[in-house]
C-alpha cells in the first residue's frame, strides 16, 4: 500500500531540508544544488529533525546505552572504544561530509562532552551513528537479485535485508527514514535513519543500486587510516552511473575499511557482488563466477549474498559459519521453488522467509529477529517496497511492505 503524510512536517521558503513525518518513518528531502554550505545544510537538518522529534537526542542516547551493553557482552567493545574509533576515522572523511556532520552537531546539546546515558548527544556520539558499521562491526544482512530472462519484468529485481541491532524495544526504529538527496542532476534515495548522512542502502537516478554487507574474517580491528564506509557508498552513488565504476571506486586498493565486506551492486540489466576481502581478492562476483570448494550456486541470471565470501581464493566464512551457510542454501532452495521467471512478489517472499513461529531465531532465517529493514526494488518501473521494523521489541511474523514513490 502507499501511505501518505501524517501530522508532522518541517519546511520553509528558504529551506534546503524538508522532513515529513509519515507512518513509521520520516520522509527526508535534502537539496545540495546551490551554493549553500554543507555546514548550514547539516545545521538545518538538525533543526528540522528536532522539530519533528524533539527527543531525538535521548532516543539515540538510549539506543547507544543498549548497543554498548551488547557490544561489551558479545565483542568486548566499550564505549571508550567507540569514541576512539570515530576519532581515528574522522580525518579520512571528505571535508564536505565532515562539514555536514559538524553543522548537525552544532545543534546538539552534548557538545564536546562524551557521556553515555545522559540523554544528550556529543559530536563524537553523533559520529558513532554515522560511522555505525565502521565502529561496531557487528550485524548481518542478505540480498538477492534476478535479472534478464530470470526476471518476470525483464529488468533487475533486487531484495535486501538490513539486519542490525535494533534495541530491546526497537527504539532505533523511531528514526526510520527514507532520504531523497538532490545535487543538480544527481538524485539518491537512501533507506536508513534520521540523521544518518551516509548511505546504508541506496539507489541513484542513473539506476545504480548499492547495499553493504559485513563479511567478517575475524582479523584484529583497526580504524587507523580507514575510510567511513557509508560515505563512500554515498560518493559512489554521486559520481558513478555503472556497476564497474562503483566497484572501481569502492574497491580501489587505497580505500580500506575497518571490516571486510560485500557490496551488492545492481543496475537495470544485471547484478554483481564486490567482494572486499582485504589481503586476498577485491573482485566482482557474477552469477557464473568460479567459487570456493564446496560452494555452489548454479542459477543463471540470479545472484545472492549473505555475510560471507564465495569467490574462489577468498576467505571461507561461508561453509564454516552455520548462519551463512544455511541462509545461502535457503536462498537457493526458495529461489528454485518460485515460478520462473521470478516476480517481485516472489522476491518479497524470499526476503521474508523464516521458520513460522520461531521468532526469527533460526540460523537459516533470511528474515529474522534482527531484520531492521527490508527492501524490494524493481527497475522496470522504479518501484520500491520497504518494510521498516516498528518501534517495538516484538518480532513481526508477517511483515507488511509499503510503497515508496521514487518520482522517477
């Protein structure tokens, strides 16, 4: 279903940022097309955010309290570690993006004082939100795409799940946002969170779609000299109009991230996966690539990704990690069970696959208890369907997708 505006909206005659409160998400429009400084745009973004959600800082702070507790328990990562990591990452950030962060942070009440649980946000804490995958390096995601004669539309259909820590009450969902970023002729739609200036999952009006997935190889963590990954995805969507160009930029040997990862990159005609396995191979995987021993795919004009490498010669975290292997197998099984060519509805069914009644807690669940966002995009008519986890700690057994109008 298509949903419209709710009660909250923030705009003005000279506004470069418009935020409209929708049902379970915020519609964010940011226009970079004129000479207004990035700092001023960031400042306005913050002002408009606080108008539509006055307790923005306390929501993010309470989320961080739970996130840090989780990271300390599971990954032995402390709040001090997160602050140290953003300090190491910030110098590598492009100055225009840093100006946006500084502009937004100028409106925060925490200033330069880093105190977890005080209901405020400092500049460094706002950076944690924007460098989330770089500093927390924990989570899971998945994606699948069909194209060519495997797609019922004849063009690419892509499904992607973002599996992130959502908090015990799902409080990060209070910041669900679909952002429309315009800079001259370049337009980007980003599915993420209010105040997140980089891109987790996005598509530009040239028809390039990029989604990031962790692929941990259990190597020692280091943020020294590393690039903030969500901003590199945004840059790729700003400067490229073809898969190889996006892969060349993100996969450049000079651009290294705090974690090994996959970039799921598609256009209207095909889909590929850039396997960023630092120290091994940083190459594009196609549906017919040679894969590691014991790994099979065998489906023409379709490709999938879980939190693992599959290319021959890359680190094997696919067959050795149960949740990766079982989801990979379920992608193949579910895809084979659908009528071919495969429809948008079938991709939605695959992305919501889980054991009924299991609460999303089985290793093979593609849609699981940590699925914060799910997105289906069809290139034939530029249609976008999204499920955004509501602000609740309960598992949604039957996720309901909504239609986002792209305007393309």
